[in-house]
């Protein structure tokens, strides 16, 4: 089953940009995932268990920084291939 996850990451510290960029960079290291970013969130697409394992690992690493907040939206479809009309 394929899945799509929309992630917003809020490191609650003055220097918030470097942790966000680091999180996104680490996600790009998973070759079986498609990762897209925009000004508001990051989208991750792929096989459900692979995506969830990657997200779990990378959120865990990000939690080394105190007070990190993640907002996730998960759908059981690959929205990366949805054609917009």
C-alpha cells in the first residue's frame, strides 16, 4: 500500500531553519521515497512501511533537539501521482 504524508516541523528555538533543513536533507537520503518541499511543509510519498520507518527514524533524531513539534497528515494513497484538473 502506498501512502502520502504531509509534515510540518516546528523546532521551538531561535535558530529554527537549520534543524528543518537538516530533517529534509536526511529524508532525501532514503532512495525509495519521493520527498517534495514547499514553503509550508514537506511531503513524503512511498510504500507505507518504508515511509513510516523513515519518518519514525528521522523524527526520533530531531527529538534530540528540545521542544520539537511535528504535525503530520497521512493518507493511504499516493497523491504524488494525482492529476489536477
